[in-house]
């Protein structure tokens, strides 16, 4: 199972939220590049970069941070937050992201997102599924829909998407463990899907539990910044 550290950005700084609440911002480092290089030095090869300003504004905002990380590290970067237009997709990919993560548009405008898939290729995207009680949440987790996660995944797998990251908003930032039951159900339902678990990881045991059910990758954020999991710990896990 691949470990993917998260870097969430507000005003160009590395931050974390609790349950997607923008009033719960905690700044961990004012230099995201410094954080990314620490991950790279540890031997990690990928990073999950989230533009929280963009997610709230509905337009990509922190693409300069993406450009900096992409040009000054060797990390594979997936970038999400505020991707609402074809121009946004172009900016993200041209700024160095390997994948553009799309959530809200995939929910609200299927025709537009399918057009992007046709133009840029399905391998340029990761489907982002933020979930509350098995239903999709959008706009930086500020709005919950009535769309079941399973229907959402099934629809876009038919369009060639094979990689998805799923975040249980109720778990995110609380360090109370990931949604193992939810992920196990998704993996059982969609065995060919590359599932990236996100939210709630607080210990190496949580990562071991996710690996045991067949998760392909796990995003780790607050547990690193709060020193619940050390980068040395992640090195050991990667070697397992």
C-alpha cells in the first residue's frame, strides 16, 4: 500500500482543517516546499496537494505552490480544489500535477467532466469522493448531496476512471481512525478500482488495517503534523 502525505494550502501556507471546517484552520508550516522536501527525503514519492482556497472560491488559487513543488521536487502530485473549468484543468496539469482531482464538477456537471476526460484522458484525473454518511459532499465539504457513493463511483468507472480517493468528512482531522468498513464495502463492490483511503488515520495500526482490507493507498495528513506518525515510521511501513 502506497503512503501519500497530504499538504493542504490556505494563503500559500501548509494547514489542516478539522472535518472540513474553515474556522478550524491550524497553520503547520508557512513553506509547503519545505514540507514536500521532507517527504521526498524520507523516500516518499507522491503527495496529495489540496487548494483549500480554491475549493472555497470555486477557482484554482494556489497553483504557484503546485508549480514550486513540481519543479523543485521529484514527487508525483495530485492536485485538487477549485477545478471548475477546462482552463483550470489546463493550469493544474501545465503547472506540473500528474493528476487533477475532481469532485464537485463530477457531481454537478457530468457532461462537462466527461468532456474533460475525453480531451485530457482518463489517466489525467482522480475522482475525488468526499462522503458524509455514504453520500457525496461537495464545495469543500460545505454541502451534502443525496448521491450515494457507490452510484457515483460506478458511473465514472464506466467513463474509464480507475483511481479514486474517498474521504469520510466525519473522520477527517479527528485522528480517530479511518472508515475501514466503508472502504471495505467499496473494495468489495469495485475490485478493479484503485482506492485511496483518506481521513482519520492516526497510527501505523490504522495503515495496517487499511492495507489488510486491500486499499491501494492511504493519504496521511494530520497524524504526521501532530507527530502521531513519524516519517521514520512511514519508512518502515513502506518497506513492509
